[in-house]
């Protein structure tokens, strides 16, 4: 293995010396070569019948897919590529069945091999993240949405897309392939879900320690109120802060949700949202309270002031959109100035 790795790295150095091209082209080609190297080395253990050196993938059984007796519908595909997809799928199931990895976010992600990864949203101050991972094999594509708190996995959802009945053939060839997934919700053979509420409760406890106790939905809420409240307080919702967004200048869903409570002068619910588990939802709540104070509907309570100051001090980066401009701004920049100006003006009015 080391000799093969050394050969590719030597080849990479020779490649660099021979081709005198523009820097950006060279970097692109080098990156592609390194990716090929990583893919080649990851496949070697399966090509030569060994288990590899990744402890997360150790297993007593080995994949021996021949597909010689499988239904004729898959024989039109490349058998070697099909075999690799079968091995990749089996290894994916081994990884998600490994309970030790659920407490090691980085190891879990790294075990998935070569992939595209993107952090979609994050309650940065409390280290709660939503991560999207895309795996592209030969005939199968896998999308994985993961929610993590610190280094623990709270939940993930795995969805699989494929050419025609490729996965059906793999499952028919190995009908016991799902035996180790007793802790998962198998929605169908093409999607799996895992959830650990204990991890979510740890995150919620950390938020409440900083912002105070969160009171959930009231019993008298209508379905519309519940929907808007959940949208603004759930940590799994990827909210964007702003008013109108996109070419069509559409009102953002978070803005519509908070406006529901503003039009009803429901400051009680807005104060609940202020202590919720969604960072953008908290900013919408601050914005709403500022508006109600300016319109002389309410005054800031001492608790409002403490909680809002704590949120501003967290200085979470918040996804924003205004028209066609999409970006990210820190809490202090978004709402800090407006809050302190309103607070000072309110105090001036009281003194008068």
C-alpha cells in the first residue's frame, strides 16, 4: 500500500515539473490527481479481498458480490462498477450501525470516504450544526443530512437515488443486509433515519442555561400558531433572516411567521421565541420586540433586556437575504445597534 501511495505522489511531483501551465490549471489538475489517488487507495482493500486499515469498517464478513446469478435486468450494467456500488452500500450500512461513531462526528463523516460536504446551518454559539453530505458512486447517489451537537450526532436522514432497480438487486442478493440497523427507522430500502433525543436535550440545556427556560407551545394555540411557532424555534429549520428575497421579492418564511404574532400583538409568544432553539428565529423575535416597543405596544422588561443582551453577545453568524443579495451577518451587526438605540430611547421617554 505504501509503495503504491509513494508511486502516485512521485507521479504527482513529475507531473508538476513537466507541465508549465498557468497556476490555476495546475492546481486544478493536481487536485484531481489527488482525488483519484484517494479513491484508488480506498478501493484497493476490496479489489484484493482484504478489510483495509480503517477500524470503523472492520467486519467478520466480506462482500463477495458476483452478480452472476442475479436477475438479467442488471447485466446490462458494468459488473465491476456494480460490485463496487454493492460494497459501498454495505460499508455505508456498517458505518451507520457502528454505535461508537455516533459520539465521534468527525470519525463518522471521515468513514464515509470521498464526498462533498456542506454545513447548511449552525447555531454556532452552541455548536449545533446541520451538515449535508453527498456521495456519488457509479449507479447510486446518497444524500445524508446530519444534525450534530458538539461531537455527538443527534440525528441523520439518508436518502438514496439510483438507476432503476440496482439497489433492489443488491438487497435480493444479500437479504440480511439490514440486520444490524435495529436502532434505525428504515422508512424503505432507500431511506433510513436515526435520532437520539438525549443529544438534543443536551443542546437544549446549554441554550437554556444561557438564555433562560424555554416555554413551549401553549395549549390554546391554533394549528397556524403552532406551525409558525415551531418554524421559529426548532433548531432543525434552516431559517434565513430578512424581509424579501429573490428575483420575485418574496417574503421570507421566517418573516411571515413572526408577522403572524406581531399582527396579534402576541408579545408573550414572541418572548418565548426569543429563548428558542433557532438562531435566526431569535433575531426575528428581537426585531419584533423592538417594533412593538417603538409603536408603544409594550416596554422592554428586565428579562427582555438580559436575554437580548446575551443573544447579541453570542454574536452568532446569521444567514441573510435582501433581494438578490444572499450572505451572512453577525448578530451585533444585524440587530445590536437597533436594540440599544431603542432601549436608550425608551429610557429617555421614561425619564421624561
